[in-house]
C-alpha cells in the first residue's frame, strides 16, 4: 500500500491508527467528499461538478453524486445552486438611499 511506504509504517499499524475513523478507505472517501463540498460552496470556483469530482479523486459521476448525497443529504448540483442563490441574492428593497 502506497500510504504505508510514504509514511514508513506497517499496513496493520496503519489500519489500527485509522480504526477510530472507520478505516483508511472511509477516511479517504470522507476527505475527498469534504474537498468537493468546499469547492462546490466556493463562489469563485467555476469548475464543473464533474471536474470538481475528478479533482477530488472521484471519477464516476453517478457514484460521486450518490456518495455526496449520502454524506451531506443534498445532491452536488442542488448544493451549488443553493450557494449561488445566496451569493446572487437580490438587493434589499427598498434600495438604500444615500
């Protein structure tokens, strides 16, 4: 396993360290989904949802969408739309006069 080589520990030790987080694979998946969440809620990030998924290491669009919805209770597209609606909120009425 590459992580073991980079960190310089035995595989069994790595698994023991990540046991409280649900295991190595689950920890990595959560980190990738968190990265995608941050990108989708960043108004300055103009990449497509597919590009964000790929940059987060999640290459299958349908699997990404399912995992994202399971983790956050909202589809990636819905989250992005909600974020854009907040940042593009209409100006208050009546307009301020100065």
